[in-house]
């Protein structure tokens, strides 16, 4: 029997629709879904080969349990494993209190799974110690949207790529990391008046199509953006009517921008004054200007400031809420947006609500069927602080789902130490081994995206329905079902009496109803089977709202958007004579996070077979390094070894290393051993994009055998 199932790609936040052809329970082909409104049949190399990540040798198909870390795992039933974990949780909470346990989950889970994890932690157990790997990617963007516009969520949509005349791309290598959207921009470039500005310390493939590359020193984006604003003001390229009628705090912003002359910023950033003027001219005088950014802006101790500085440009020119204009944060994971909707980070509640707000707690508690006092009024531990508390012994148990923190967290040696210290580590995943599973006491087998039903929300706020293409292997279950079975064993069966993912979605809708910033009461599974829908969607008609703020009414108390004066602050790590290089990390086109999935696709492995450190030829000459030489990189936190790749596309004094490879590839291979856990003061997003390092040549050694290069986060 042959059928075609429509579902969603499990990789980046573009949210490409897939048409998966299945015969006799096996996937025989994958193509882009031409009817999906977001991507219209577009698909990248990773998505085109998604069938190869289903039946891989490293699929976790049964629960595994051990009573001592020194023992091998034994296979057991999911029910027995959950009984064991429930008994341990009860004992730990009884002895140490409800805040002695924590959950670290993922933007790659369905919205329904994220929702029940959040409800379990905050509503049932009464701890806000739940956070997600979105803390590492989207926290700064979410914080800035809320501060400036009054609510999280981009105001833009993918159709804006077809009408913008100026693209300002900052800290985003779209050609490799969001290739389907990048192809849409390249088609737009056929028009003569369209301009692309790229701000990036590297000359990435995205820069190849740009009209202007502002190759700033790492971490200096705020200085550059303030200088662009300075030019907009002095040249009177601002929209005074919009500023007067729809914004607040303009005078304070003007005072800051006045001090950031192009001459001053040029010295700080390492770019020319003329290029700053040119960027301001194109942004200010194009009919429509769209900014796009990703981790290069967010992963910083000044990540929120960078986001706010970008949004300031749109508010100053009135270029928001209309076709082709707006500040557009590009989501990194397929459902990081859905996680933000359910409030799955430590301070959130479903429906863009907040644990610190009394009314929000009462509203959600009523829907959840718990006393309002059950939900604590202060945020729990964010991701970095959670693992620090685990190492100190304050947190006793942690449940990790869909993540691989030993490879992907900053300062990952600290994460390993923390997991060793824990009384209980539960890892729920589709794959094993990963860098994290050796630290676990219990492994729980989750079904993967092509095996389950559920929803995900992409970067343009479009909710899509996942539909199961093939059955999961062995005893693997949908992640939401594992959570609800566990909740029942803790005595919360009535609160988690769902029989399907659809039941969970309907409850989640109740938390969002009546909130004009997020309301999607009009969306049902039946509607999503016909087509994906953008929120807000309070009624049952159409495909939702494409662009927000078209009426120039914002979700602040005053209804006006807020300007935020932000000052440049250097990265926390300071370059010294001992550590003179700025390490920055990023993705490669054909790999994904820590390679649990892509590490088993031969064609993708062939294109990116091994890690490397990209070093400018001038730096290599001074250090007497050649292509392929083995080097040791060292920061204040640790060391890693890899091979040299000479690369004149980066600035001298900068080293670029892709973050996909963990310890399973070779000794000291995980670059996140070096990265910095220091966080933005508002978003608590860590500074993964700048670490002061030294590098020295070492004797060549052969790589150890790979352990499937497993990791999901």
C-alpha cells in the first residue's frame, strides 16, 4: 500500500512542508510540499534526505535503566522505567523540596510535548525549574520584542521577502542556515533597486550576494547600529509622524545616538565611515526595509541590546507593520516558536503569560485545575544556572528531553561535572548514544517527528500539523505520552488525562484565548490538515494574520512602541596577550546541531566530514601553521583540539569553529568546552559567539572512532 503524508521538516525554524511517500510502512521518497504556504515546495539538502534519519543504528528503541553509573544499562519496559523515576522523584522532593528537581527540554519537540512538560513542572510539581535549549538561541529576541513592542513574536512574514527593497542581515548566515528563505531573497535580487547589507565578522556564502558587507569586529554590533541611527537622524531620514504618534522615549534614544558618530563607530567596529553612511542611506531611503538576524545577534552578553538597536531602526523610520518592512528574528529550531507560546522557559506560562503576574498565574491555574498558589511567582533556574545548581548539589535530579547539553551547552565540561554530581539523570531521546547519555541513570525512548502527530510553529508564526508517516521503532512513544504516563505515576492522572496530542492542543488554546497578541482559538487539527495557519487566528476563517501591527497599535500599556536607548558594551571575555584570538562558532550547511541526525546521512557526512578551525592566513603564517595542522585551542574554561583550515574570509585575530562535533568525534573535540556561559542580564542567553582563546600547534594524532556522533540538541 502506498500513500503520501504531509508533515514538517524536523530541522531549522523555516518550517518546510514535506510530502513523504510511504509504501508498506517504509519511507520511499521525500519532497517539498508545494501546497505548504510557508515554503511552497522548497526544501534543502538536509530535508530532502530526512528519510535517512528514521531507521538509523543509533535509534533508542527501548527504555534502559541502571542503578549505578558504573554499571551497563539494562533494557526494561517504559512502564518499569517510569515507575523507578517516579519513586526517585518522590523521594528527592520529599527530602529536599520541590525545587530540587528540574527539566531541560527542546525547541525540537512538538508544542503539545512542550506544553505537558511545562504543566508537569509548574502546575503539578510546583517548580519553575524548567528551561529549554531555546535559552541558547531565541531568548534575547523574545525579550527584545516584549520590551519594544509589548509582546513576543515577529511582526513579519515570509511574503515580506518578496516586497522588501533593502535587506539588513545581521549575524545570520542565511545561505547555509536558512537556505530556503535565502533562495527567495536571491530571486528578489533580480530587481535592480533591491539592496542586501550583511553584518558579519565572516565573509559567509550569504555575503557573496550582498551589495555591502560590514565585516565588523565580533561583538561590536550595537556600536554599528547606533551609528546607522545617528546618520538616519542627522540626514532626516526618520519618520517623524510615526515617531510622534506611535512611539515613546524618542528623546532619550536621540541623546544616545548623538554620541555614536560614524567616525567613532568605525574605530570600534573596524569598518569604514562611508559604509556606515551607505547602509543608513539604503535602509532609510528604500521604500521597504526588512532586517533579519539570528544567533550572531542573540548569543551575546549584549544580545537584547543588539535586538533592541535593530528594532530602534524600524521604529525610527516607521518601517514596521507593512509589506516588506519589519524586524524579523529567524528561529533556529523547528518549534522554538511553539515553545515560546507555551512558556516553556523558566519564567513563562502558556499564552505569552508570566509566572510573576498574579492574574496570569490565576488564569493558567484554573485551566490546569490546580490551586493558583501551586505556580510559584518567581522564575526558576535558566539553563546555565540550572547546571550550575546541579553541580553545587542544590538541584538533585534533572530530566533532559530532546537535548544534548554535554555537547551544546557553553562551558560543557561544567555540564558534565554537574551531571556526575546529580542523584538522578533522566534522558528522553530518539537517539543513543549521545554525549549526554553516558551520564544518565534512565533512558526513555521518544518517537521522532516523522512518527508522531502534533503541531509546530515556524519563524513566521505559522502553525503546521505533523502527521505520522511511519510507526516508531520498538517501545518508542510520542514524548507527550511518556510525560503523561509519568505524571500519572506521581498521582496527577486527572490533570493529564489526555488521549491524544489533539486533546493537549485544545487545552493549550484555552490558555491563549482572549490574548490579542497570540489568540489562535480558531485553529483546529481539522483546519491544520487542510493548511497551516498563522497566528493570531481568533476565528476560523483564512490562514490567520500575516503581519502584525498594521494598525500601528502595539501590545504595550500605552499602545505605543518603546524606543530603548542601548549602549555598546564589549564581550565579557577580554582579549589578552595570552589569549589574543576571538573564537566564534556557527553552523555548516549540511549539518545539524550535534549531528545525531545528519551524522548518519552519508551524503551530508561527505560534505562536512570533520571539524576544523578556520584561521586567517596571516595569523597562520605568524604561528607557522599550515592547512591540516593539529592545534589546541584554550580558553579560561577548557581546551579543545582540531585541525587548521586556512580561510581568508574571516578577520585576522578571529577563529571560526563549527559547533556540530562533540567529544564522540575525537579527544577534546567539543568546541563548547571553550565557550562562555556568561549571559545577557535580561534574557540570560549565554555568549556562545565570543570567547578569548589561545592556539598552539600540537603533534598530529589520529581521530578516535566515532560513537555515531550522536546528539539531538
